[in-house]
C-alpha cells in the first residue's frame, strides 16, 4: 500500500509549483496533507497488524463451547473437581479478557472514521483548487487520494466486521461456560 502512495507523492511533489496561484493548491498545503496521509497509513498498518495478532490468538485458542456439549460443560463444574474448576474459570477469564481487548480495538478503529473523512474532504478541496488553477496532474493526484481514503474506510470497516466475528466467538465462550457453571450450581 505504501509504495503506490510514495510514487504518487513523488510525482505530485515534482509537478507542484512552489508558487501555485490557487488557494490551497500550494506546496505547503500539499505537504501537510501528504504528512497526514502518511500518518494515517501508518496508523492503519498498525491496526491491521493488531488484527493479525488477534487472528493468530483466535486460531490457537481452544473453544470449549465448540468442543463439548452443554451437558459435558456442566459436568465439568460438578463438585469435587477443584483443578478442573480452576481451569474452567481461567478459560472464562482469558476469553473475557480477549473479548474486551477486541472491543477496545473496534472502538479505536471506529473512532478514526471522522478523521479519515476530514482528510478525504481536504483532498477533495485541494483537488478542486488545483483544478481551478489548471494544475491537472495535481488535481488528478489529489482525487486519487480521495479514492484511496474511500478504499481505506472500506478496509477499516472490513477489519471491524472481522473483529466483531472474533469477539462474538469469545462472547459465546464466556456465556456458555458461565451458563454451565450457573446451571451446575442450581439445585436439580
């Protein structure tokens, strides 16, 4: 993702006159937006890596509610099995912890949408100003940043959707194990 942007930035920088005549279609505004774009790209890559870590943890996690029936899970909580109870409690705590971490990651991703939309609007504005100044290469390049940010919003939404799926698995694990514990503690 970074190489096409670097090339695009280089082309635009070379073609952008130092003293552009249109408001905002100048080197200072351009470089400010490019800097913001690079920061946004780095932020996205950091969160894509975080998703990959969550995915690795998910693939390594043994979900007891999938491997065992409700009846079997309830039987794990029968009296006289303190070691098994500790393991089951640890499974609940671990799953709940990952659930909460994913929730935080979803919030971080969701909170960034307004920033992306604001940056996208700034690229629209600079494209318009460059177009008015007949700086067509710069106008086109700015439009490409607009399209890139639209794609980035879709990529972030896809990450959020995938994280929701992972989070749901952990929620189901906590719910199933807690329900089994509660069911076993109720008089029959």
